[in-house]
């Protein structure tokens, strides 16, 4: 089965007895929204998808009495201390367009920028000027350590 929009495939693997890792197949990251109740401040729903239209709709109107408590991206990673799946808070979600009219979305995180949609290889001169629309912003946490 190939990689499909809205679906994610995983493989569990082990390097040594008693250890395991979760490896995501496919190269596109996906987004995870946590929705909470405004009055009770408790989590009532989560949305995990790589469909930007669904995320855009959820951010615009999370539901009556609900707010977006957290917004993260989940991505395949090969960091030296974390092989498999990485998770990072999204500080900004923006929508852009190429000169050919293809829509793509950028997720800005602590670990860099991730792109969903658009052409496989996108150069700066292919982006239509003035097409960026910021859909979500969050204040990054204050730096606590020198290395951050």
C-alpha cells in the first residue's frame, strides 16, 4: 500500500532486546492539533492529519467553546539522538503559491521549516511574490538554555 493523503504508515523496529522505535514511512510531515474546552480547560479532541484544508478549517473554527491548545508537526527524522519520528511545536503555519498556481504550506518549528504540498523541489524564484498568507502563529517559548 502506498502513501495516501490523510493516512500514515508506521513500522516498529528494534536495535537491541528491550528497545524499540517507531518509524514513519513517507516523507511528508503531518500536523497534530489538540483542542480543549474553553471553560473547563481540559482536552476534548485531537486532529492528526497531513491535509492542510482540514487543519485550516479547524484553526479557523475549532468548534463551539473550544480552542487550539497545542499545534505540533510530526516528521520523519534521523537526528543522532532520535532516529524515527520527531515532534515539534508549530510556531507559524503559512500558505504560499507558486507562479504556476500550486498551493503549498510551510510549518515553522524549533527544528526548522517543513513544507507540505507543492512541487517536490521548490526554489525561491518559483514562489509567487505576495502570495504568503499566515494562518497560525504562536509565541515560541523563552530560551532557557544557551544551546537553544
